[in-house]
C-alpha cells in the first residue's frame, strides 16, 4: 500500500488527480519531476507523490430543486 502524500486527503482524490494530470501530460504538458517512467500515468503518480501538483478543491453548491406540490394520499 502506498502512503498518500500529505496534500491529498483521500485515495479517491489521488486517483482523480493522477488521471487528470496524466491527461495533461498526454496533451503536451511539461513534466514537473524527473522520473525514469515514460508512461503519463506513472509520471503523474510520481508528480503527486512528490507533492509537485497544485490543485484546489471547489465545493459545488447544491442544485436548487423545483418546488413540487405535496403528495396527496388518495385513500
């Protein structure tokens, strides 16, 4: 089991960040760390483990639901 970097609070976020960074690398982004890995996914993981990737978590507001009429019981 890999120990998560201190700036990533959950393994789920780690996976999402690695996937997004790998996409950026595939599209031509400059790698942030020197690594022996060639594949973008492994490079992204190395960057995250080295705490080189900056990210911001944005809370989304809850969507407003349209008002509905109360359900009437037809007994």
